[in-house]
C-alpha cells in the first residue's frame, strides 16, 4: 500500500441476508409521510382562549416536520377574566430540524416569579422613585432614566386583579375596562372637559378635550377647514401632551396616523388609557433630549393646551418641532395663549401676560422661517417652509437661531436638543421640496421613498426596496396561515415590530384594523426610520438593552425579526425577553424570527416565563436555518398568583 493511503475494510453482506431495495425504502418513506400528515390533520394546532370569556382564540397551525414523527396535539390554554388558565399536556419539541442541520441542546432555564403587586404598572426607564434623583428643571426628571444592571428586576410584571382583554377596535376607542387601568383621578380632574367618565366597571371616552369639550371630531373638522386633512397630503401627525389621545383616536377615521406622547404621571395613566383604547402612544416629554424620531418625520404637529413653554429657552422646543416636521408641515396650537382675549379670565391669567406669551411664540416661529397660515377662534396654524433658500438668506439679518452644523439631523437617542435650525437638504430651485416631494396617501406607502430614491441610504436601491415590500407581504401571508386568528378582525389591535427595517411588516398589514409601532434598533442601520415615516407609518428609535417607554400590557402582538442575533453580544437575552413579557398583554402573541440555534436558546428561557411556544418552519420550507418561534403568553393575574 502506498504511503499516506488509507485502508478501507469492506464488510461483506452475511450469507442469507438481503440488502433493502430502493422500492422498500420508498415505501417506508411514503408510509411515514402519510402517518405524519394524518397526525397533523387529526390534531390541529394550539389555541389560547382570550380573557373575558370572548370566543376568539389564537390558533397556530402545526407545520410539517422533517423527521418522521407524528405530531403531538398541542393546546395553549388561557383563562378568561379571572378564570384560571388550563391547558392540555404540551409537547413543543422541535420536530422540524432539516437533515444535516445540528441544533445545540440547551438546558432548561429557571422559572421566573411574579413581581410584587406594586409593580403592575412598572415602567423601568420612567420609574417614579428613580426619577426623583434627577433635576426638576425643565422636567428633566421625567426623561428616560433606565436602571443600572444591579437595579434591574428579573420577574414577571403581573396584570391587575380582574384584568380583561381590551374591547376590540373600533369599540375600544370609546370604552375600556376599569380593572385594566384602575385610576379615577382623571375622571374627577377633567370631569367638565369630557375626557373620561366612569360607568360601573368601565371607562367611557366621550371624545372631549380641554380645548374641544364638544368632541375631538368637531375640533378636527374645524382644523380641516384651515388645512387639507382630507386629500391624503397629511398622513403622519405628532400630538404633544396628548391627554387620553382623543385627537389621535378621531384622526384614524380620516386615514391620519398620530403618534401621541405625554410624560409619566403628569396626569395619572393618560398614555395607558390611550393604549387601552387602541390608539398609538408612548411615554415622552420635551425637556433636554431630542424626541426619538428622525428629522422630517411628521406632516403636522399639534398642541392643545399641552402646557409646554414654547417661548422659553430661546425657543428650544419649537426648534425641535421644526426638526421633526417635514418640509411644508404644519404646527397647530390651541389653548393658552391663543384667543386670550376671550379666555383670559377662565385661565386666571392677566391680559398682559398672555399677550406677551403669544408675541414671544410668534417671534420664535418667525425666526424659524415659519409662515402663519390662520388664526381662527381657538386655533392657530403655522407652516414650515418647503426649503431653506430664503431662510438661509434671512440669517444675514436674523442671527439667531443659527443653522446647526456637523450634527446628524436624524440622531435622536439621548442626543441633546440645540437652539439651532436643522438644515433641510439642498435644492436647486425655490419651488423644489427639500428631500423630495412625497406622494399622497395611500400611494406613498408603496412608492419608493425619497430617501432611497435620492441614494441617501447607503447600499439601498429602488429595486431592493420593492423586493423588500414583496417579501414582507409573503411573510405576513405566511404568519396568517400558521396563526389562524391573525387575519380575524378584533383579535389584535396594537402591534409592535422590534426591528422594523423599512416598515415592510406594517405595510403588509395596512388593510387590517391594526396599527404597528415600528421600532428601529439604535445598534443597526437606524437611517431606515426616516424611510418608515416617508411611507406614512410611525415608529421610534429603541435600544432593546433598555426598557421601552410604554406601560405594561401595551401590545397584542410583538414581532421580532433577528433581534436576538443583533443583540447577542450586547446584552443578556433574558433582559430582552422579560421586557417583551412586560409590554405584552395576557394571551398576546409573539413571533420571533431567527436562526434555529438562537430560537432553541430563546425557548429555553421562554419556557420559564409562562409562555407556551413552538418552533415552526420558515415560509420557504424546512431546509432554511431561519425559523419562527411562535408564542402565546398565558393568562394570569396577581390574584391567581397569590391563590
């Protein structure tokens, strides 16, 4: 034998033994397949009955496995409105690993206990006690102040006693369960303003507001007489100091999507009420940091007696509104000091004080090169210029505020506000719209966004965007095929996309009665959030190593595409999962898309969080390493935990 050659010893077939023929092997394979498919047909998927005794449920169809194993019936049980949760014996073992793919086994994780009752409304980065360590000046103590690693809570935030699933949209706009947000403060404080009323075990939202006691609908109609609210040119809006978000709630019927925000505890649970109503909202405040949105995001911004001192600090807050308004966007102000000649006695302020405040606001708006469109009754409206050609010329006369230099206009994650004008993209003609003109809604949803068409986002072409839109339509259809209730009206309302890319997931669902909060991680390509707004969708920046600025039990469904791969070397997986559990409603759904090895690790932790979960195949079949972990959070409350 030559040097270096390897000897191969052949083992002859024993006498009398027969080698299996290809025909026999094929027959065995067919029988296995038939047995497997019969098992799927017989047993179905798994479901979770919603709280409150409703008839809807979450049903996740079992997808085909590669191995020849008949599936086990899997049922996710859920209690209703205080009833105990029940479930059949579960077998969520992943029987779908493609041949040749090795999946690392992961030991079972520990069981997570419930947090104490006082944390049922815990917001980790807006914690009331922690906030008292920070300056009161300009409400800095109400900004985001996240816990240190040693201060993190590693427990499950409980739902309050008697928690029910919220009413389905559109009924939820006008009614919510008292047990879900057990706070009566606003019903007393705002009793004469039609914000909110208590009706036995429910809250009623008449649609009123401080400056629109006759209802948000009539108030919006008055605004619509002054600016074009009905032709699709205005799609995205920002409501500062939103109350219970009635303005945003009533804009939805006009195809206008508002991002509403207010500080934690300015009025008890106002943002929480908005979310219970099925209206987009976040905890937020104008203080020292930029708002967590890109430049040129909103078609209009609104303040109805929001108590923000627009004229102070060299007009800093109006300058921030200017940054996030798109070219040609509108700013609407009602309440003090507008129409002070009529209201000054009721506001318990002097004529001179109110007149001085209005003149100061007018002066700031002028330095920003805004044009006052109208002031009619209690409403005043200004418009931002479509480009900065004239504004830059005016700086020769008006020295302050100057234009900002060398600062990314889209950076807005703990970035400080500055008293300078964020420059618009250059144009060659006075009639041009800086950054590119947007199409009207709904065409702008699928049209190539100007930021991509202009080449502003490195490495992204028009064709890539169009393919991404098609891809997410396919993926959304797949989700609906494996989660049968996904497409049913009323089952889901508030959705969160933790890694939204270009907003393709939200775009694919725009015809459903849902809204999607599109979060763009700060650790990735955060330039895509501007694209999301150009499409007529809403969202925010977010670092998922930290808590989100929202209340517990905000979302009916959370979508996480590659989130854990992005953060695998940045923070602990359990921290992200516990945050997801905090903001997910009881019996809510989670879709996690990631590499199969990552999903196995995630599942090992999720199994200790009172989540029922199952790994299923990618929409392109079992040979793709990327798969889906489908989750239903079980129903439980602190009352049941104590029992």
